[in-house]
C-alpha cells in the first residue's frame, strides 16, 4: 500500500500582502520542521478568493487580515462555503492586523468567535501586522495619518514559525497509522 503523506492547506485573505506573507511562513514552518519532514508533510498557502477545496487536506489553517475589527469578506465567505468540510478536520484560525508596541487594537477581531464556531476551529491566534504607507490607498493613508497609527513591520516571525511547527506536529500525529 502506498503511503499518503499528510497535507496542510493554509488559506488566506490579504489586502496588501502582509497577511499572505504570514500564511506562507506558516506553511514553510510546518513543512520544514522535524515533525513535518519526518512525516513528509506538504503545506501550501493559497488565497481565499481562489476557494481551494479542503477535502483532500488533513488540516486547514484559515487566516485573514483585519480591518475595523473584521475579517476580509473572502475569508468569511470561504469559511461559510466550506463549513461542513472544515468541521470534520483539524482547523486553526489566525488574524493579522494589530500594529505598534503594545499592539493596537488589543481586542480580538469581531469575527474570531463566530468563525471558530462555524468551522470548529481548535484555536485562533492574533499576529501583529505591518503598516506600510506606500501600499495603502489614498483614503487609507488619510485615515492612518488622522489616527496617528504607527508605521512599520510588527510581525513576530519566530512566533509565527513556532505556531506552524505546533500545527505540523498536531496534523502529523493525527494521520492514521499506515498513511505516513
């Protein structure tokens, strides 16, 4: 019997690319960690608007950039479209958006609890994001200026990679015997 290595799907909604970079880092960390390499885990990051089907994956991470306390529409739509499938496999959620030291806003995104309930997610993490004025629209730049929002990259790559390794360990531990 041919072994099927475990597969992890990282689905992401990103407006200016920062959250997509977090998703790619999560996928890399999961595949490159000892548990992932030993099990032959493959992990890919795909934009939510492409609506990748989660049925052939052993675990799913769904993440979104957060604006005004809410996930992007394409992430919410993805969760709703595949809710039945997602509830039958390990799912993790992440949000990206707070900026500054300490991170602002400090609250959980409004969508975190409803998305966790809808998908049966095991966990939700909030990662600080990046605010680069050069990537913003005119209206967004005006809002950032008015709010005196701190500019810069506040992402914690070590924390992101550690979570990717934790997810890989969980997914590889749950693959049925004989499949690895």
